[in-house]
């Protein structure tokens, strides 16, 4: 459990201790009743409030600050102030309505699954994306903003996946005048049209002229941002894709060290979202990117667990005078891995791989580098199914012994049987 301390009169006062009780979950000073949907774990809850993106000189803070600096210097409002406001301290505890319904994500959409998210109860969760705050910020009257924060998803275990990561996104809205003011005879053009239909290029109510101009502005904005981050000679390409909250939607890929890598998603905001936020007379674009992904690429950080390291050998490499100073991470000593397999018969129903990954994380924590399904077997007579997983253990800061790994592995075996209903084959 995470404990924050305040030094007071020579003693320590505990603040904001996340607690998972029998009937409630307490996090960030508030209590939420438990129900049949509660699946947040102490290990994940201990990360809430760490706010790596706000820790000065942390690599995620550096990426966030580089993006902020670019928008602050490139986009100035009419009074000489930065056009984009920045919001990086909104609570990660949100309602299910904020996280899904406000973004038009259908009730049966697979992204809502209990197995993929951390629920405090049926109506409250740890946000799965920073977009959960889009509607409330637009409703507050903002037309241009950047938003950064920690997000939470249950996922597989490897060097690029972690149950907590950090996102940054941007939103920009345009009135009729703002979008067409630079266009010849722009006063004759309109954001909207009556009787239109949805096509791959636009939404029902949008005029094609408005969408094409908005798309150009969005892609130009993001091309300039990526050129600032990766260098002016960076190669980029756009790929059409699908998101429930934008249409048309795009992914940007950059060519880096010989490979094309997706670095962000974006698109024209669904008009229904703007209508519900009281901005139905405007059109908008939105983009979102992962701070860990950018930091791993730009700083050559090989393992996502390193972002949570307290090792001074890691942290000191990012203490620079200038946030734009080039940094290439010098790896810590690569300590040897230890691997152990676990095989078990699956229960007839109710087993999901994410449940097993979550159990491994809860017990093994950051000692676990990777979990891989290496074998599946169905008994020819009984029809029973079994899985065999290989768990690779590696400490980021010292050499592990087989004895301590064997102890952790034994705990995982016992918990898998008692909590997941599997039957061990070991």
C-alpha cells in the first residue's frame, strides 16, 4: 500500500493511504463502496498518486514538458498568451459514464470488459484513457487544451506493457469564423450541412470543406510536433483507422531506426460529444499519445518497468539543465533472468488470461519481466484444457537467487488454484 508522509513537529503523519477494505475502497482521500465489479488490486492502487509525469526531471516529465513547450511557443492567442491550457493533475478516479458513455463507446464494446479495466465498483473506475475528461473540459468553456495523466489497464506482461502508463492528448475547437477566416470567400462557407450522410471522409452534419480544412490543420499541427521531438528530417505517414469518439480517424507512424512505429492516434471529434458538452456550434479535433512509448523511443529505454525505478543510476541520467538536451539512456547492468514454468488445468468457465496476468503482477510485482503462454493442451478423452505459462523473473537493480524466485513462484501457484479455480499440474 502506498503511504505518503508529511513531516510535522518531528513526527510523521500518514496521508492518502489507499486501502481495500471488506466493504469499501479508499483512494485519494475518498471512500467507494465495493460490489461484485470491484477488481482493483493493492499493487495497482499503490501507483495512484505517484504522478510520474509531474516529477521534475523524470523522463515522462521531460517528454510532457517538451510537448508543452512546443505548443506554448508555436500557438499564441490573440492577447499574446499561450492558446493551449495544460491540465496534468486531474484525478484518475472517474465514473464509468465519463470513461465510456461520454465518448460514445457502446455498452457492449469490448473495451468495457471487467477483465480489461480496474473497477472500484460498477459505476467508478481508474480511468483507462485521459479522454475521460474531454467532455468536462469542453463544457467548462475551453477551446484548446492539453491533458496529461496516468491511466490504468489490465494487460499482458512484457517489456512494453504495464498496468499503469501515462497519456497526453490535445483538443482544439473551431468556430465558423476561426476555421474559414484565412480562406478566400470564407464567409460563404459553413461548418455544417443539412441532410448530409456519413461517409468514410466525414460525419453526417459536417460539410466536406470544413472537415478537409480541419484535417489539414490537425495533421499540420502533429507533423510540427513530431518534427520538434524527432528532428526536422523525420519521415511520417498517416494510416486511416477507427475510434468510437472521432471520425474520420488516423494514426501517425514515424520511421525510426528502419521501422515504422505508430506514435499517436487522432481525428475529427464526433459532433455528438461537442453537442453534449455545449459546444455544438463548433468543430474540433483531438489527438492522444503515450508518454512511455515516446520516452522509450527517444531515450532508448528498453523496459517499461524502469520508469518506476528509484535507482539513482537511472534517475540521474535525466537531470538536465535544458529539457531539449539529447539523452541516450545508458543501461544499468543487465542482471540475469530466471524462468519458471507453471502448468494447470483450466476451470470449465470464468478463466481469462488477464486474470492470471493480474494475479502474477499482484504477487511478483516488478520482479516479473515477462509472462508467455508457451503451450495449450486439450485432453482427447475428457476435453479438459490446460495452459502452460513461462514466467521470466529479473530484478532491475540486483541479481535474483533461484531460492527467492522459487518462493514467489510457489505463491503464484497457490494463489492461482485458490483464486482462479485452476488445478495445478506441478
